C-alpha cells in the first residue's frame, strides 16, 4: 500500500511537470529569478544526475515530488523515470516499514535520540553546503580574474 501510494503520487507529479512545467516557468519564472540560462543549467544537471536524484529524493522530505516535477519538465523518458522513481519508492517503502517493524517497541528511545541530535546533524549539513558553495564561488571568482 505504501509503495502504491508513493508510485501514484510521484507519477502525478511527473505528469504535472511534463504538462504544466515549462508553461509555468515561462509565465512566472522571471518573478523567481528563473532565466532560460539557469533552466538550461538545471536541465543539464538533471539529465546527468536525475536518475540518482529520483532514488535518493525519496528520503528527503518534500523533495520527492519536486524531483518528479523536474523530471517531467525536463522531458525525461517515462520509462527511465518509472524505473528509477519506482525503484526509489520500493526502497523507501521497505526501509521505513522495516524500521517501523524493528524499532516499533523502542520508538520512544529512538525519537528522543533523534530529537536530541537532529539540530546538530542539520547544522553540520548546512555548514557543509554553505562552505562548499563559498569555496566554489571563490574558485570561480579567482578563475575569472
């Protein structure tokens, strides 16, 4: 049931991206700083890494449907999309069903630990991403000078 719900939702998001993605970007993209150049960069990035993102995106809350929308918008072939998105859905479903089954009786302990360390884990990830972005910006600026 978890997999079927996941599969249905991500397929709807893909279909919406395929049908409405580019018209929405054409109409409202400039308001959000989305230019044709930036869209081209994102499409190129998505064509290189999109299949991997479809699998991993399941584990990042709120990302799974954005990745499906982007896959549809970039006109990813439905067969490729379905293979990787549904594979991600199976892995995601089985992971959380297994975690629930094995940690169910200890869930209060797991919840306490995750709440205690979640802030620090997110902080480390944010600092790493910002640090990488600054390093990349500095490197690019140095090359242009």
